[in-house]
């Protein structure tokens, strides 16, 4: 299928509504990024999503869009609660994959000589990599509590503070979770994976704030130049994968029975009002909550590791959570469409929520400046902190990009990395990496990703979030 | 593993990884697809001595059966730490597959895991006759 794209302005591109599309596609991008986007199948995927029942206004894509499965990665789509669908493929296997950023009172320059030591200690304390089993073993009964309570489960067990919850999207819990909607298999996979980082593009990174773009907002976010920060990127592990898998299979059969005509089987979906649609949202909430507990626990162990290695007290370290955002999720949210207030189910697959100043869902400390938007780079490249905007709320149901987005396939990346000592190359750039998987480093080489600064520039210029700070990696642990 | 490096092609998918596998007949295709997936996950020798287990899968059609079959092999590793060393397919129709597997316990240090496969997707899934044999196309979530 050949998709026609019309340039609206420098930062916005339209896919006109044709064929079975129910709405047009709208891509946020830039002249620098567009050629790359056109080179894979992601635009076809934007058009495919536009064919789904009950989609509202546009099938949206962020500048980090790339070819996913079913939905494009970097895709956003909102559906009517009455006539619309919910799609497990529109959330992804890694339900509530997300990022949290921890600020510290440390000056990176002073800690630099200790980075290797810190990275090794973190690598030992936080189970990482394929098949990594956690330090926590849960009974099914306890796992169900995690699924219901999210981050607050971890806090209740002494792994965090009330303040951490306040600084987590939705306070680290999606309401309406029903542990009964989750399969035995998901519980089996999840019982020993809580508090594990996993593999692939997930990582934990020690960073330095390299540049501040907006002093006023940075002050509220407690960010300063030269500061040491820690970023954690992971999700719901096997628990979430299994929930997605179970419902894709069930909805696949449901789609065939109800006679939906889908352009791709991975787009399997069900009406939100249907029994299976409701059940999926309840199960998805369980997985989202598991992911929040996971990141909360990993942050707790990170704090412990810093205290031990640096022999400093929590008071001296001041390791405070700046914010935690999810970037693979479907959420029931209130929005204004055609000047009317409506409740929609917003799918963000590889996209981050971006709420403006004054939004009721924000914690009090951020109401004046907007939601912290965390954009992780990949190992070896920068990460960014941005702030949510009114424009995002108006144009993209309060959404913005989530990362750099791949540009090389894994096969190409391995080819490019052949014969190279990636660890060494990164160390020469001042980034110390410890990783478990043999091919991970090669598949995740910096060249495999788009230039994150172009992606961030595109959302900043389009007004979907505004730049606050940029961080540079110093040490990374990877699966 | 008791076979030579399995014969499959990697699909150049930007974010993830896919395979194209060919088989002389359907049984051969399903066996090769599972070996190919194991090859993406584990490097080198899995071993031969293990426990035998029978496994039956149902699907709506051949592509669905393929996703469920590979998903099941993946689940054995994810949930039970078991690697598939040997496969025998005892019966196969469009909607049902029966197999006897030889499974080996995953041991860190002994087995070298190359990459995590999160799931077997339905994205652009196909199982079809081609050039007198069968061909499958499967994309994994990495």
C-alpha cells in the first residue's frame, strides 16, 4: 500500500482520509526526520489504525514513529467509549513500559571516579537480562495485591515513600484493575520477575545534567547543570507480555466471529463496551500496576546501592523521584473534542503523556509548570526532560514522543557493529556499560537509533512539550 | 542441538525481528520455525538429554496455529526455564498440532542466551504453500 503524505507545515504532515480510513492520519515530524519515516512501513500502520471503529479526530504519530507490529511505535489513537474499540496491540506486549528519573544532590564531576564501582554494584543488586529472576518471590495471592495496588504495594513494604507515589503518573496505580481477569500463566511468569530490569532496550543509567534550557522549570523540577541523575527504563516483564498475548489470541477469535475486517491480525480489538473489552482493560490495569511496582522497587534498590557504595545517608544523597511516566498504555481520560467534553480511551504505544500547567491530574508541585516528560535516549546518547503543554492537550490528546526510535533493524545493527568492541568505544566516550546479553550491545548500538535531538526538537517546535534539560550518560546497566 | 544451524532468513524489521522459514512439508515447516526461534534466543549447543513432554496446540487456522505453537515453545522457557532440544510432530492438521518435545533445563553459564524474545506476534503472519513446499513468515517482539 502506498500512502500519500501532505505537508501541513514544517512539523506536521497529513495522511488524507482514503479507503477504509475513518479519520485522517496526522504525523508530527520534521523535514530531517520525514525521509527516514517514509522508508519503513510505519505510515501504512498509521493509516491502518485510522480504519478502527470509533477512532476520534486523527490517527496520530509522534516524530519517533517507526515500524511496529499492528500499531506503529510512536502512535497515539483515541477511541470513543461508546462506539470505539480497545486493542491490546495498541498498547503493546510490554504494558506500562516506562521511565522514571531520580534527581540527587550529587555533583557528577565529584562522583565520576566512582562510576565503575557504582555500575558494578547496581549490576549486582538489580537482576538484569533474559531469564533474570528477582530477589522477590511472590505467592499468587501477593501478586494479586501488586496487580491491585501498583507502586503503593512497594511503598507499603518499605520500598519508597508517599512522596514517590505523588510523583508517579496516576500515583502509580490504574483503578479498575481486576486480578481475576489475569490468567494463571501471567501469574506464573510474574511470580519471580518483580524487581528485575529485563533485557532489550531496557536499562538503568547514571547521568549528568549537561544543559538546562528552561531555568525556571528546571528549578521546580530540582534540576541543575552538572547534577547527577539516575534514569530507570523498564516495564511489566513477563506478566505484561502474557496479558497482551492472552488477549490478542482471544480477541483474534472475537474479531473473526464478529466480522470485523482488519488490515492486520495484530490489530485485533474489541468494543470497549463488550465483555472482553472491559476484561482486557481490567487485566491491562493489573499489568500496568505490576510495572509501576517494578520501577518503584528498582529505584529503592538503586537508592540503597548509592548509600552503600558512596557511604552517604539518604539525607546527603537526596535521591528524589522527579517523575515516572508510562509510554505503552491505554487510558480512559477526559478530553475536549469540538468544544465538547468527552471521555475517551487513549492508546499510547511508544508515546508519553504530556499534560499542561494547571491540569487536575498533576501533583501540586508541578501545577505551575506542567508535567515532567521524560525522554530516554539509548545507551551512549542523551536523554531529555521536557514539560507538558496546552498544545499537546489540544492536538494530541496530551501526548508527545517517547524516545529516539530505531532507524537500523537489528540485523543491520549487528552488521554495522561487527568486529567492533562496543563497550570500549563507549568507554572512550566516557560511558561505562555493563551488560548481560551477548548481542544486546550490538543490536542496541547508538547508530541503531535516530538522532534523539532531532526528535526532541520536532516535538518542541510542534509545541507538544517544551525542552527543560538534557542529560548525558556516564554509566549504564543493560540486559 | 541435534541439527545444523537452522536454515532461515531474518526479516529486516526496524524495531523487532522476523524470520522467513521454508519447509518441505507442513510438519517440517513447524519444526524448523521452532528451531529458528530457539536459534535466535540461544547460541550453540542446547544439549540432548532432557525430559520428554507431549504438547498439543489448537488454532483457528494455520497462521494462528503457528503463532500459538511458537508462543508455547517460548512460554516453556519463560515460565519453566525449559529449552526445546528436540521436536517430533506426531500429528498436524490446519487446526491442531500434536508433538513430543525433548526439553532441557536452562542453566546460566552453560547456555548462552543471545536475546530476549518478548512474544510471537500476529503482525503480517503468513503460512503458505510456495515453490512446491511451505513457507512461513513470523515477526517477534524483541
